[in-house]
């Protein structure tokens, strides 16, 4: 008995809406996870900046203490005064610094530079602070408040000589600090707390109104060793950290899915009338999947001096599921550029979810200045096949358009092909494991392209065939490229794809070519 057209249409509408909501939710989750990862990466980088600032605090104390160890026994405090005067004053590291000498349980200040410190001789808190410094292996830190004035006090002592150095740095009433201007904090709202707890009493500096604390929404934190305690850095993004498409993709999927569902319901109404309507619906589904895949790929290439860039993506000939092949190239600074070609195992929304994560995570690390090998090493800790259900191969590189030098690292991906005027050869790499198999380290390979050389990177869909081993396909590619009469990267890509791609190929293909013209 033929199914009623209305039942078919309603069924398609229900399934389409469920899939649309699920896809939109999955894309939103990918974006949130990517944002969380990027936020943690930037937070860790900001923590590194804080670590450097802490060294700038500790060094004057250690140096002054070492100088006093020599000059102090002779009763000469001029060395301390001269040394710390360079670190004390308006716009400098400290507002005040003091030299102390221990006599039994008494602490005597024998020299002082700068403003009057809040840590005063004879105060119990001062004595306790100094006694703790003599018992500590590193410098110590305390927040000090007196008459509505707040400062951070530092102390370092040498028990063998009985000398101690203290320094104070005032905390602005609005808790703002110079760290606001550092590029590592440019996209972050932050709050820095002294100690392991992020509570109001421990707040040191922040770039928001204290009434807005604690930071809400997506947050990340890291702890930085700070003398005898730690600094707890809590951050939240000021803006979306990932690619604009990643932020908009859930809405694109939702709107596109609703529109597609409406269309599919109408088409489903006609399914009972013949095979032609079924084939039409199949074609529309495949077209939408391919458009979605292409939407996740770069829509244009950056303008890089001396470099001719071409790329092509071809979807598999069978099925409507989205694949996980991708490519990307971005300009860096000083004529440098970074690129990646990758392939996620399997197909479907889960594969493209992993692909989006891999693309944006690798891109973020490369833009932050990490080398290809370091980028893959960091990514290897963020993907797990037991959780994601997919493996990811990737070829990551950084090149210099002024010199032709290229450095690449390989995570289980086919080696790229160098196409020179006098022949072709595959770049010899040391492949590491694919992403998803666990933490790993990767080796770098560096080579220099001669003028007119093209670096051809590709996914395995270009060379693999079910009836033969991959070495045969790689050799076929080398022969095809060597015999090509082309004058641009675009012509080489088109020639390779049109020659090697078969009509019944099941796997997707992504190809990226970079032809170096030589320095000008």
C-alpha cells in the first residue's frame, strides 16, 4: 500500500528539524569547545608573561642581597642605596626599598630608598614578615594595607649574613596595572589574585570594575609560581577568539536546515509519485552537504609576495555525508606564511566537527608563532580517538616568501611533492602518529625551493585506489606532475585533479599548491 504523501512530508519535516537542531547544537558545541581551548592557550601565554614579570621583581632583590653580603659586614650600605635607587621611584619597579639586619629576634632597618614604606620598624607584622623571609628559600610576598593605602611587599633574606631586603609596590585603588597593555592580554578580561583562591580579599589587579567580579561566562585560569605563593590568573574573552565562520556556523546551519527541511518536505510529498523525485532530493542533499563542506574551507587566499597559491576541493562521488578533508594558508609577518592540509577519518557531522576543531586549533597555534612540529605536538594532546571517534592526519608548514625556505612537520599524512623545472621529487619527512592517538612529538624537515618550484600538498583521495597500494598512486602523481606543461599553480592543480580523479572515487580530495617565483 503506497504511503500517503502527507505522512511522508511530515516525517521528513520531523527528521529534518531534529537533524537541523542537532547539527546547529553540534556546531555551537564545537565553537564553544574551540573558544575554551583558545582561551586556555591565551591564558597560558599570559601566565608566561606574568612569569617574566615576576623575574623582573626577584632579580633586583637577589642582586642587592648578593651585593650586601660582600659590603654589609663592613658597615657600607652605599652599594644597596646605589643599586636600588635605579629600581625605586615614579614609573619604576618599586616605590620603596629597605635594607634590614637581624640582631637576635630584633630587626633593624639600616638603609631605606624611596617613599616611606608601609612595613615599619617595630611593627609585629613587619617582624613576622622578615622572620618568615629568613626561613624561606625564595622571596616572599604579602599584601599590606595601612590607612587605606595598599601595596604588595616583597622580601628576600640571607640567614648566613643576617641581611634582608624588602621592597614595596603600591596597588592602585582601581586595581589597574601596566600588564593591561601587554599583547598577551589584548583579547582578555582578567583578574589576578595573590594565592591559590580567586576571592575578593586576594585580588591584586584586574581590567574590569571590581563589582563585575568574579568573571562570568567562558573563563579559564592558570597558576604562576610567585615567591612563596602563587598568582592565580582568571580570564574571560573580550571578543570571539576563533574564526567568524565558527561563531556564525550554528545560525547558518539552523537557517539553512530549516529552509532545507521545508524544501525536503515538499520534495518528499512528491516521492510517492516516482523515482525522479527521489533522485532530485538526493541531488539537493548532496549539494547542501558539499556547500557546507566548502563553507568551512577558505573562500580566498592571502596575498603573499612572490607566491602563487592555488587550491581545489572535490567531494567524493558517492554518499551525501560531509567529509573531513581541508586545507588552509595564512600570511604571517615579514613575508612568512603558514599552511596546513589535513584529513579526518570517516564522514558525517562528527568528522567535520573534528575537522573544524583541528583547523582552527592548528591555525591559532601557527598565528601565535609556534613551529609546525610544536603545533602538532600541542594538538596531539587535544585530540583523542576514544572520545572523538576519528583520527586526523595533517601536514603543517611554515614558509618564507623572501628566501623560499619551507619547514614542515607531518602527522601521518602523505608527503608533499616538489615540482621543479627539471623534475619532481617527494619531500622526505619523518611522519609522526596521526592526531588522536595520544601525546606525541614530531620532527621538522626544512628545505629551500628554487625559483619556479611548486610545492604540491594533497590528501590521500588524490592518489588512493581500492585495487592498488598507495605507492603506485604516489608514483602516478609524480609522473602526472612531471609531464604537465603548465605555467601556474592553478594549472598544475587542475591538471593533477582532472587527470587522477576518477568518476567513481568515494573519498574527498583537497589539494593546495604554492609556486615560489623567487625573491624580487
